[in-house]
């Protein structure tokens, strides 16, 4: 069923590209923000080296690169159907690595003094299990909250919330790991399973590299749910519940590290691992849901004249999109491939918006303004792509090349030939 929100568009689509539009929109405050975050990062470098020394800090940085690389790759894998602007992803990571850690250090010092007043010198439980999770999750959440209010259009659901929150947490964990690994090296060198960098790396880099992203993803889920409703009360409720979940999960983890031994293992295997697996299942389910939404909306976009029927099969799967980009890159170069990628992103975002409109999840005024912008972006991206050596036309995947993208022909003979009649002498 076609959507009344989309009108038949002329075949000659024109304008600038979707990604260029997003970049121009993002070049103002993110650049200033990155400068501030860079200053915070330099401050954190100075703090780390002053606490553990230059050599331990370098060892800690090298060791911290390994787990953060795995976590970063996993987060980018999540964000495949509608990739977020690289500047915002970089800003999320840098805020966690610099801004959030700096805020946490400043607030932790003040809270330590408060803990001394309330509980005396023996306030380790209060600082570790109560104050620490509250302060750290609040510091990490600041970036997501700021982005949610300033660039709410970037939030299309749970996946976007999880991506931004987890990436901020990955940056936070990176800086924190440098400090922990550096302290371990200063105290016991590289060590072994029983102590030193190796022991701490096994705990933080092998057993729990996703701990901070897992905590913060609870708030990301809340932000993603809040983006789906126009009710201010529900938005506030989702954000508060998500934040409470992040703090609670963080507090449970910190408490288990204080208790150690069997209690730590019980919390790890009976609470953390199941929640991690549940979150992973949610992410996979959301990715499949996003694909279903795109597939459902492609005929609507085609009937509106925004896409071509021959492109629908390529737009319906990630494999088809990657194959399309590879073919364009080989035949027309990187600029044409970027243009086609912009076009793919614009199609995806418009499909998401149409789905939300059909579900009644956006107000008519907001939907109309956003829809008009996305339609213009899509037309602009299409012309840019089609105008670069006719990239879209030359990139259409032929039937003989579909096997490259896991789109197999049905079994059986393709062009059976008649048997050859042999002449008898």
C-alpha cells in the first residue's frame, strides 16, 4: 500500500549529496566540541603520567588498544544499515576518553571528601559501589543527552542509542584501562596470571572488555525508546529508567569486584554474561528488523518515483549494497562510490521515517518537515551518484554476478543442451 506522504517525483532527480548535507550540518558545534575534547584528552594524559609515570602510561596505552579495538569493531558492526556521521562517532569516543573521564575525576575527588565526612575513612564500599557508578554513568550519558536534544534526527531507534552510548563508554574504558594497566606495570611489571599487567589485562581486557559499553547501553536503549515517542512524559521515563539500569548494572559489577572470589564469579556468569547475551540478541534482532523495514518500504519509494525498480534488490540486503559499492568503485572511482553510499543512506533513513509515520510514532508536523528534507536529500544524492560516470546505471548487478553476494540461483541445469547425436559409419 502506497503512503500518502510520498508524492510521485519527477524522473530527473537533482541536488547535493546526503552525506554532504549531514557533514555541513555537523561542522559547527562538533568542531568546537572536538577542540574541547582534545584539551580534555591532553589533561588526562598529564593526569595519567603524573599518577603512574611515563613508561607505565605508555605500556598501559599499548595494552588498552587491544580490547578497545575489538569493542570499537563490534560497535561499528552494529551500525551497518544506517551508519552514523563519522564526526559524531568520533565525538562520542573522544568524550568518553577525555571529557567523561575528566568529569569523573573531578567529581570523584569531591565525593571522596563527602564520603569521608559521612562514613569516615572506611568508605570504600560507598565510593566503589554507589558514588562511582552514579558519577561515571552520568558523565558518559552527557554526550548522548546533548546529542539527543541537539540532533534528535540521528536517533532512529534502539540501535542508534546503543551505538552512541556504547562508543562513549568504550572511550571511557580506554582511558581507564590505561590507568589500571599503568598502575599494574608500575607495581609488578608485566607479571603473570597472578599479578602485574597480565593479570589485570585478563580481568579487564579478556573477561570484561564490554563491561562499560554494556552498562551504558542500558541508557542507550532508553534514549532509543525515547526517540520513538512524542510524549514528553514517556521520553523522560525512558531516559530515567535507562540511566537507572546503567547505574544499577555498574554498581552490581563494582560490588562483585570488591567481594571477589566466588561472589565475583557468580555475578559474572549468572548476571553479566546473560545480560550481555540478551543485549547482543536485542541488537541482532534490531538489525533484522531494520532490514525488514527497508524491504517493506522500498516498493513505496519506488511507486513514488524516488528509486528505480532495478535497484530494489541491491538496496534490500547489506551484501547487495556492498556489491553495488564495489562495482561502482571499480568502474567509476571512489567519488562515485561515496555518492552511491550517500544515496543508500538516504533511502534507508526515508524508509525508517515512513515506517514510523505508518506506526503513528511521529507528529504530522515533525514528519512532514523531516520527510521533505529526506526526500530532497535522496534526490540530491541520486543525481550526484548518477552524474558521476553514470555510476548507478553501470553498477546494476547482472544475474550472472549475483553469486558474489550470496544470492544463489535455484539448483538445477541453467541452459540444458540437447544431446549430441553421433553419426555412425
